[in-house]
């Protein structure tokens, strides 16, 4: 931890508050029952800083962890922080299967060891016109995909979330089909920016942010960054995705951040940077165009929204 | 009960109660305690109270009759004006905090986005009602015409429910609930209107 200096990205008072909160709360309880490396709030060690980070100031911990879209735990932004507290992330099983030479099944320990942990400070743009800046901890999704050796039929990567109506009773009101499904084209998934996330702010991922394993695809709208992943499957055809199934007219498979393509119900030209009131222009590919625009050359982004 | 309802004190208390949501928003704003997305919080809170006050206003007449509390009429104008008050706060939040008075963008929103069109319709329909809410206006218009004009509130509430239904992303429980309440309130009126006239003039 000593090499991570959150005081650089967070107002000091916020940082100190958070420390106190964690010391008193989750850590004390969690330490008694779970392995040290995998409960929410536990420190992650050996994390290096990634050159892929933005220099923009990170959104305070309280906002990132108190304002979430995670419909399995309720549709209000404050619901997940309340309702996900007792969500069981251990034991956990992740399977990677499909068109691969070496399918894999990983437990939490295995997930943490897929690749060396990096901190990447990414912009995160929600389709609802708000944005935050998050110091994620994790590694490129490609590191895992390379280990399973996709074959030539692996054209897309399908992701599936955990869903247990007993642990997630609010899920039946989500209005979308659960378990949550997402997908990427293989070249998108192999892009170094596409990230598997196990933590934020130097700590194990809080439950409301998608523990124990989620995606961060910073050039796409937030809902593409699926939470609590249990299955990754390499497939030949474009896989179904949760919001596209719910409303294909509003949510496309690609869902790249694009100020020129409106959501049918609102303009995507601007966004509100949280916490606060100020709006700013939304950037194409959320400002990651230099790195990712090449994935879409020749594609009509109005058609493939 | 009718005696309590007739008291000036009761009216003052109800008035203050109606102000509570706005006061809470004000103090939240002052203390910067409206969460990471204050604009969303204010929009949702004021929108919620607009539709609630519309429905509460529409409940006055049925409740008067069903509970035999004619004195409830004393509160109807105030409740309706509170619906308009929260509607104005809601609209102002949109114009100012959401759009920062970007009139071109606002105009585009109003004609291009059905949920904004519906919301705007709901608000516009309330304007003539607020303007003619004085006793002077009632006298000037005459009871019959005033009453006819004020039936616009039915359409405002309907547009408000549609507005809400169109704007939610996937969880439609609340708009459906408000829609169901509106339906019950309108069914009550339909039953009264279509009851054989002979009985309408009868004992109650
Ligand atoms: C009588 C009139 C109106 C009523 C009853 C009404 C009611 C509501 C309700 C109940 C909500 C949802 C609150 C929630 O999710 O908790 C809402 C949201 C909203 N309303 Fe209205 N509204 C009215 C007029 C307007 C007008 C005139 C505008 C703008 C021109 C407007 C713009 C909005 C916006 C932008 C939202 C938030 C949408 C989002 O979730 O992003 N409304 N309104």
C-alpha cells in the first residue's frame, strides 16, 4: 500500500474519513470470517500504477460506492450500497469456456492471480448522462483470454453475472432479464484498455461495485461493464446482452460513448461529472478515441450504436 | 371532524406540511447533503411531489363524499396550488440545473423527446388553473365555466403519469401505481356522471 498515494487523487478530508469508516466497520467484521485478500475493504498489495490512467482527479470513494446502478440489488442509486452488504462473494467460481483450447475454472485466489494487479484511473460514463473517474484495480481482460487460447471460431466474448433471487430479492423488480448478460467483440475484448476489475481505491472491490470481479470498458457506456462475473464464454455469434434484450431500440450491442448519437429519450452530447452540478461535453469514445477508434473503422456508428 | 377541518389552524398546519418536502430539499441543498448527483435528486423529488399533489388534489372530491367530510373542500385549492408549486420547482430544475438555460437544447427536447413533451404538457395545463384559482376569477368566469376549465387537471395528471411512465428505464412499478390511483379516481367520477340522473338528484 505504501506506494499508492490516494491523497493525490482524493481530497484529504475525504480520504481520512474513509479510512476511519473502513477501519471501524467492514474490516473489523470481515477480518474474522474471510481470507484476508478477498473481503471488501481489504488492502490489495503489490499494485503498480498503469500508464493508461487519466490525470483527472478521481471521484471520491463515497460517491463511487454510494451511487450505483446494480439492478440485482434495487433500482435506486442508493439501493446497492444498502442491499449488497451481505452479498456472499466467497466462495466464488469463474468459468471460462467455449471456443478455447484451455477452458478454465477459477476460484477467488485464482482470479487474483490471473495477472499482476495494476491501478488504472479511468473515466466512467453512464448512459444516463453522468460520469465519474475511478481508480480501478485489476488487469487487462486480454491476460485471461490469452491463457485460455481462443480458437478461430472465437469471434465474440459473452459474459454472465451471478444471479441468486434469494440473495438478490430486488432483482425481480429490475425490469430487465437476469442474470445480467454482456458481450464484446473479440478484438474489443483483447484491447489493452478492456479491464477485469477486482478492486478500487487500493482495496478489494466493494460489493455494490460488482465484487468480486467486474469489467471496466472505459470507452463504452457503463452498463457494458458487467458486474459479479461468473461465466465468460467465447462464442461465434454476437451474444445477447441484457439491456439490448430489454430495449433494443435504446441500447445497442456496441454502446460506445458517442456524443453524436442520441439516446432516443435524451441527448448524449453532455454529461454531469459527479459529485456536483457541472456539466461538460461528452467525448467520443469517452476520450479514448486515440486508442480504440481503429476498432471501428468503416463502421457506421449511428447504425451500430 | 368537520369542525377540526373548518379551523384556520388546521389549514395552517396542512400548509406547513405541504411545504416540508421543499424545506427538506432546501436544507439538503444548503448542507450539500443531496448526494453525488444533486440535480437528479432534486428533479426526482420535485417530480414525485408534483404527481403526488395532483393525485391528492383529485382525491378531495371523492373523499369528501365517501367520508361525509364536506369541509375537505377548504383544502382543495391549496393542494392544487402546491401541485403547481412543485411542478414549477421541477420545471425550473430542468431549465436551470439540467439544461443551464440552453434554450435551443430545451426546445429540441420538448418537441423531440416524448417524455419531455408529456411533462411539459402536464405543466402547461396547470398554468390556467393556477391563474384562475382566485375567488375573483371564479366569480368572473362563473361557476360552470370555471368548473369546466378546471377539469384540465384530469389531463394534466394523465400527462404526468405518461411522462413518468415514459422516462423510467425499466422498473415501471411506480408509474403504474400512480396510473392505477388516477384510474380509480377517474372511475369514481365516471360512476357519478353516468349514474341515472334520477338517483343523482336523490338523497345524496
Ligand atoms: C405536472 C407536470 C409534471 C409532473 C407531474 C412530473 C412528474 C415527474 C416524475 C414523477 C418524475 C420521476 C421522478 C422519479 O423518478 O422519482 C419526473 C422526472 C423528470 N421530469 Fe417531470 N413532471 C412534470 C413536468 C415536467 C416538465 C415540464 C419537465 C421538463 C420540461 C420535466 C422533466 C423531467 C425530467 C428531466 C425528469 C427526470 C428524468 C430522468 O430520470 O432522467 N417534467 N417528472
